[in-house]
């Protein structure tokens, strides 16, 4: 979508605005969606959201393939997808506990789900970037729509035990307040959400500005964009493989700090690079750091949260991860119009390092706070 809009307009601001329209609903609607995910049948919610996402992809593909696409249509369809994702994300994140029969397997399932969720967000665009060179935007959107058929089929094939979710009789508003109070009053959850939210605000827009780097900074075309996105995906795969070899949940705190610093350093290096090879190398560092940071934070949150508040806490995670990104995208697009994309990314990378340093200073007390929970879950030493 970013490449399509930039090719149509050449505007960095519109590039950021389209990303803003796609992701801003997560900031507004995710807390409510998480509250409903703790009340309603998550399985049924996911079937509906995945079906609506498939319809959106096919409509976008039809508009592009027939040559009738306009920027306003992309914005409206992006906004629609953002609303759907606001309900899909928290529900899908908290659905893990419903499909894992043995509590002994829950920790591994959470880590696997977290790695798949974050990995897909990095690797998927990399694959799309490569396909963009060969088949163009319209076919990419069409293939995206087709991919939902497998997801919907898998959901419909599931046979879940009844009665996993208790019926709630209090109001949605009181449930929302309860979830917000729980997340804010528990320092480890609050710190993880603030870290993810700050990084998403100041640093995630690097991906939105990628078409500018591919075309203007490195003087390439869609093939260059594809290879740059692929480099990020390679780094993300390396991060996932690295995490797969780490089984001690308690050590994730240190890994999150290290990954945050690597992410910031990678952004600074990428902003200063003017060669394709060096830019690709820094994007690998970015993909690795972003993967380890977000998977680590996601896994820790899902491990320490109480089951009856899982949907609401994961909705706050989605709000921090996805909801802050559109504000950052809009801000980055505006700033890039004034000072250029490289300087914008340089500022974002520097701010990530500052945030990582503040978070690192809190890690000893945060680790001590969750130690009783990890001991109770028999997670220490695994």
C-alpha cells in the first residue's frame, strides 16, 4: 500500500497519512475490543474478523487490477481494515489459552504465537516487496485475500471445549476500567506497555518511509524496495531463531534491553547509509532488534497476566504496538517533508536508545516483581 500511494502521489505526508488511517483505529478501539474478547466467544470473533479482512483485500485488489484505484479509496479501505484489526488483534492474542489443552504447554504456545505474530508483520511485507517486482501491487493484494481462505478454513475446522470463557454480567465500561487499573498498577506490565508504545511512536515509521529511501536516497525502484524489505525479514527470521533457542522466561528482560539498543543503533546506521549493501545490513539489525524486543515483551506479558484479564491486557499491547504507530507515521511523514526522511529516522533511532536506557534502569526491580509469578508457573529455569 505504501509503494502504491507513493507512486501515485510522490508525497511523504500522504505516505504517512495512509498508514495513519490503517492503524489509528487500534489506538481508539483496542481497549473496548479487548474487553469484549474477555466476554464473547473468541473463536466466533476471529471467524468474522478474518472474513472481513479477506473481503477488504479482494476489493483493494479489484480496484488496482482494473485501474480504478484512487488515494481516497486506499484511505477508506485502510481505515476499514484498521477497525477490523482492532478487534482481531487482541482476540487472536488471547485466543491461545483457549486452544491449548495442557497448562504445561501454555508457555511454549505463548512464545510460539508471539514469534509468529511479530514475525509475520516483518516477514510478510518482505515477501510482498519481492512479489511487487514480479507481479505488481494488484496481484499482491489478491494473493493476500486468497491467504485468508486458509486461516478461515483452519478456524472453522477447530473443535473447542465449551465453556472456556465465563459469562460476565458487569458493564463493558466497568470491565474496561478494571483492565486499565490492573495494567497500570502492576509495574512490569506498565513498563512493558510503555516501552512498546514509545518505540512504536518514534521508530516504527521507518517502514512507512521505506519507499523514499528506495527511490530517492538509494536511487532504485520496486526491486530495491523489495530487497530492502527482504533484508528486514532476514533479520526478523534470525531474531525468531535466536529466541527459539532461549527457554528461560526470566532472561527475557535483558534480551529486551539488548534488542532495543540494537534497534536504535540499526535505525541510526540506516539513516546515515547511502549505499544499498550497507543499508540492507542495517535493516537486518533493525529486523532482529524489533523481533526480539516485541516477541520478548509479548511473551512476558502473556506469561504474567491473569487469565481473566488476558484480552484486556493484550488489547493494551496492541494499542501500544499498533495504535501508537499511526501517530508516529503521521508525525514522521510531516517531519520528513520538512527535514527529509534520513534526518527523521536518525531522530527516531536516537530516541529509541534513550527510551531503552530508561527501561534498562528499571529492569532489576521489574524482574524482582515478577519472580513470584514465574516461580508459581514453574517458568524459572526452563
